[in-house]
């Protein structure tokens, strides 16, 4: 499955994007066989990638030492977004159980959040962990709309979709409540900015299809919220930020890359809708891309941020 893939390539809109690329590097398809790939997370110590196949109710594992792919966890509670916390543990958003969990080093599961003020969450979607140990996640209703990605159910939060923060002491707070369908999220390299995608256009043609930019205050509240970038092909879903602060986002036609001003500087074309991505490899210069049915990758001339990095 290795080698250049038909329908893929790089579109350079600004010279800065060309500087991010390696001239002879190409997009590779590493594996195919999923129904809806999501939530990749790279584990440096083990040289492997974990990602979710939501409708198939399983998590997959790509081993970078031999290129093999196996089932990491099944059932997975229709897991969606994943990340790695500052201690190298897996943090997962689960649609079916409507919770955010952490997989400990011994394999046991700790529940980080499953309710707000006694009401069940909708269906946690994507998650990041800040350097202070706080866990930030989005909670749209995608996992309870049908039985395809979870269990169809009513929202206990009055059909409202929020962005939450769970502090190290376990206290859960709403940090943003003016989103239609909050989805992917990521911090800038110095954690002074939080980017959040709104995919409200997925169920309303006139709904939002953008990423907003918030200032992170000293008390972990957020301010601002101006539109950083609007998707020109489908909606933005999951995204990551590289070491220079550029934002690499999923879209219907592949991966869109934006500079810190919100200018679209280039694309990586993928022949399937992309839901999420992450940086991996020993030097974090390999972009792993979750297409609908497949896992792709591309080596780049830059590196992403490590989830366990000091700030």
C-alpha cells in the first residue's frame, strides 16, 4: 500500500507552504478498510499511531516499526477524538458512553467527564490537554443524532453544544457556549490562543463552517472568538498546529494549511473526505491523515508540536 496515491498531491498558494514540503515526498496510503476514520494520536515511546473507526466501534493501531495495522480496542464505545496527555496517556472522546476517558499506563480506564451539573454530555468529539493538566473538549450532538456513530438519544443539555474544560481537580466548566457544532480544537504553541472549529454547516447549509480564534486568559477563561478561517470545501473538522504556529486542518478535499494570519497557503489533496490528522514520527515531521476509509501520511519539511512538550 506504500507509494504515491492517485488523486493526491500538493497545491502551493504561497511560498511559505513550499518551504513546508520536501520536493520528492509524496502522500502514501498506509491502510484502508474503515468506515469513518477519526482522531489520530501518536505515541512516540511505542512508535505507533492510534485512531478511531467510529461506525465500526473500534480503535485501530498502526505500528511504524513494521507498517502493520491491528485492532487496538473493540468495542471502543464509538470513540472519536483522541490525544496524548502530558504523561503519555491516551485521552479519548466516546460517543456511545457520552464521556471523556483516560487510559492509564496499566490499561485501566479513568472517567474524566461524563456529565455537566448532573446532566449527561451530548457526545464528546475532540480533545486537547493543556500544559497545566486541564482537559479541553468539544461536545456536539453527532453521536446521539443516529445509531451510526453511537446511540440515538435526546440531548440532556437542551440541544446546546458547548466547549468544556476539566481542571486537574476534576471540576468541569463551560468555556464556550456560542457554537452550533463545536468540533476540532487546538492551542497555539505558547497556549495563548485556542482555535475551535464550528461544523454547524454539516446539518444546516447556512450554518458555520469556520475556525474561530480565542485568547486564553490567565484564569483559563477565553476571550475574543473572531473567525480565523472559513472552509472553502466542506467543513473543517479536526486540526493540529505546527511548531511555527501554522494550522493544518481537515477538509472535504484533503488538508488545508493556514499561516498565523489565517491565510490559506496550501493544500494536501486526498481522494477522500478528511476528518482529522496529527503529527507523528520520531521527529514529528510526518503528518498522519485520517481519510474516510483510509489512513494516509506525508513527510514534511517542518515538525508539529508534541503533546508532551514543555511550554
